[in-house]
């Protein structure tokens, strides 16, 4: 293993920048997952409510020929709930994608990219002082 320079402020700054960038991305990821979890819980509750409503409507239906119209009438709100859920998921994905893009295009990520060259220079420094 090549030796790294012991107190290289440039390497320390580059690694700190990368760590901050990864921390920021993980924070965005957890926020997006939390929002998706909330949307999914709302959708599950609405699905249960819609299913119970459909069951009640079908149980109250006296005429077998009325089952299909009653089902169509009761499933309309369920379709609207699914459409609302889908638009919510797309909104969360779009906002998290925009957050990721903004984080990766600001100056911190470009500064973090320089860490590879710093590490390469450190490896060359270590190889020059530790021939194997």
C-alpha cells in the first residue's frame, strides 16, 4: 500500500469535500424516500377506504344487473386517487432529480473531482519514497 503524505492539507480538503458531497446526496436521498413513504402510506389508506366503499356499495346492491354500474361509479374515486399518487411520485422524483443535479453541478463536486489527481500524486509520492 503506498504511503500518503502525513499532513497534506490539500488531500484533507479534497476528502472533506467529497465527504460533504456524499453527505448531501444521502440527505437528499433520505428526504426523497421519506416523501415516497408518506405518499405510499396515503395511497394505501385511500385504497383501503375505496375497497371498503366498494364492498359496502356491492353489498347494498339488490339487483345483480346493477353490479357493474355501481362498481364503475365507486371505482372512479379510486382511479382519481391513483392518478394523484402517480403525480405525487413524479413530483418527488423530479424534485429529487433537480436537487441531485444542482448538488452535482455546483463547485463542490468539481472540487471533489480533483481528489483523484491529489491521491494519484500522493501515490506517486509514496512510491518514490517506498520502492517495492
